[in-house]
């Protein structure tokens, strides 16, 4: 039943004004200030990592939890050299039929390679990161206080300079 | 939801000294969460980089997003993409 409801909602959100109306009414976290770290060196020398909230993970990895109504605040490590064929998407809250065909819609690996070949940005970090963006309730605390901190630890370990974050 | 998750994680990373840029497809949510730098597109869920197979579109959006890392000077800035969904034609 829950699955049918999810599918209905996903279809509904394909209507642009429904998406806009919902976004404007969504009780999002309200922040008062914004952290800020200016770029420390030219972008072409910056090591980059990508984080997607599109539910992307290695096929061999554990899928995200689709049964918990507050979502799954965990993350999956994705080696940056991974081929699309090795990736899967587990995320019942958006229509990923196009992203299943072309992972670049939520994890822009090909465009990033092109930008690197043109010298616009530095090399990729060893890992990218997959999250399942549908996170709410008590899981928001886990997302910020645990998951984000684990990701940051890994980013620092890999000496990452810049991070691109992509929603679904 | 995805845009909130992006913003919250982005804020944590930036707060610990790593520069970040995020793509958004839900402007109101980014306005509320206030991540450091945001490139906003009025695109459907699941299509932050555009349409399947449109490599030039993906590259253009990625490039313009990354450019915010150097061009944006004001924390919390949201730049609106000029590329309308299925209206703008990307041609090489």
C-alpha cells in the first residue's frame, strides 16, 4: 500500500506546479546564518568530490532503507572510477527511470571528466558519496551529526578541496 | 527531501573548511536552509543535470555550478539558471 502511495506521489510531482507548490509549503529547516570557506587556490588545482542525494550506490552495496517512513540517513561510498553499470539507485521518492538510463542526471561523472580534461577543475577524489535524500524527523539529527561528520572525515583523509552536491 | 539534505550536508562540510557548491531544484527549500553557494534550476525531480543523454546540457550545468566557487562572494547566494526545462536548446 505504501509503495502504491509513493508511486502516486512521484507521478503527482512530475506536474511542475504541484512540485512548486509543494516546495513552497515544505517545512524546511530554517537557518539563520551561512558557513563560508572561500576557495583557497585556483579551481583547476582543486581536488573534487561529488555527493548525490539520488539514492545511488554500488550494486554490491546495501540498498537504502525504503521501509522507514522518515527515510535513511546513511551514506554509501562510491569509488569515483566506478562505471555506470556497477551502480544502482534505491530511492522510492522520485521518478528515477531517466537516471537509471543515465546516471549523470544525479551523479555527473561524464561532465566532470570533460571539465577535468579541459582543465577547469582538478582531479577527482578517490570516492564520491551516495545518500538517499528523503530524510526527515529524528533522522535529520543523524544526518547532520553522524553521516555528514563521517563524510567530512573521509573528505579530509582524501585531501578534498571542493565538493559538488547534487539533489534528485 | 533531497534539496534539504543537500543543503544541510553542504553547510556542515563548508563549516569544517571545505568549499562547496550545491545544485537545487527547489528554490524555496534552499532559501530556507541557506547553503553557501547554490545553482538553481526549475527542473523536475530526478533531473538536476537535465535530460538523459544530453551531454552538452550536463556539462553546461556542471561548469556553471562550479564557477560559483570562484564568482560568489556573498554566503547564501542562489544563482538562477537561465536554462528553461525543455525550452532552451543546447547546441554544440
